[in-house]
C-alpha cells in the first residue's frame, strides 16, 4: 500500500511538473505580443548565429519628437556579418513605400548586436545605428547628425541637428 501511495504521489508530481513546464515553454515560444505589434525570434539564445525582430511602430524616447508608424523587420546573421532591415509605410495615405537596407554589424556578443545604417559613412544629414538587445528583446535605433547636418539643405528637411533614440514598439 505504501508503494502504491508513493507511486501515485510521484506520478501526480511528474504530471504537474510536465504541465508547468509545458506552460512555461509555450510562453517562451510565443514570439509576438497579442496584437502582433512586436515580435522577437531568437532561435539561438546562446548568442550565436541569428536574431529577428519586427514591429509596426518606432517610439521616440524624446517626447518632442514624433513616433513613426512604419512596419519594420530586422534580421541579423552573424555568419554574413550583416543585418537586413526592411521597412514599409504608407505615404500620403495611399502610396506604399518599401525598402530594404543591408546594415554592417559592428559588434556581436551574447547580449547585444550593433549595426550601422546602410551607407552610414556617406549619409550627409543623419546616420542611423541599430542596437539589438538579446537580454530584454528590444531593438533601438539611434539617429544622429551626419557630417553635413548643419548645412542649409539638411536643416531645411531635417530641422536642427540632434540625436534621437527610438525603440521598436513592444506594446
């Protein structure tokens, strides 16, 4: 009788642990938020190979700057030394513009990937850099003044030069 009771208790604990583990793994494997506004996919969480994230909105950390409603995806592949950045947005309410940039990876470790915007060294008005943080599953874009940011042609379009930080939406 004692063995039967011990077996029943162990079977119950095993079933309970499998249920809890199953819930935890299904939560971890859910790459997107409820509204599909932000998704994160890291098939190699040990810091190797590749990471992918996508979202619909860039939120400025500066309250005086506008947020951008741009569908964006960034996928970084360590073997290739690049991140591919794709974005698509509606302009003037009806025309969709889609573009793809290749970003050179400047840093890759287990916690963070940093990549510079395409043609960053030649961009006259502003330069974009991307920080992909594996720890908190976030993507940050740092938009900083380019070498000709204070020229009249740049200020006419971009305004006064300054650095602005954006995060790819998570809510």
